[in-house]
């Protein structure tokens, strides 16, 4: 549902999801770094072709990996210092909003 959504709208949606998560568990699949940055837990979903079959794996990310994933979401394969700084800013900004929440989980899809 976040297809074509701009940054300001993504921020509002992320705030609403965070608010909902104060009383309910939220699992969110997104490609927007503004939404993913607010997650309490961050996972990456990867698809690969093994022996002619498509396999899917889910990888839990630590904080550094989560920041790296946010950079990838913003800049693709050509990460830059400014994308890294913005990913850190998004993560730090969201940090203050995480207290007293049951949890938001962000799952990002990365195709191989």
C-alpha cells in the first residue's frame, strides 16, 4: 500500500503504525525507509534460485545491518555517505518513539 507514497506521507503512516503498535503487534512489509526505520525489529526477505526452485529466506538484522538495509532501500547498489547519514538520522529519530511499544516488525524484500 506504500507504492508511490512520498516522504511526508510515509512519515505520517510510520507514526500511525507506531501508535497502533503501542497496543497491538504490527508486522509491516515495506520498501520505504521512513517506515522501516521505526521498526523495533528489522528483517530482510531474500529470494534466490536454487536447483531451479525459488527459495525465500528471512534474515534478522542487527542495528548496523538495519542501517545498511535502509541505505540500500534509498540508494540501491550505489550507497553514498549522505544516504548513510540519512539512514542513521531516520533510525535515531525513531529511537525516541520506540519506548513502551509492544513492537513493530519491518520486513523488506530484496530480490537476488
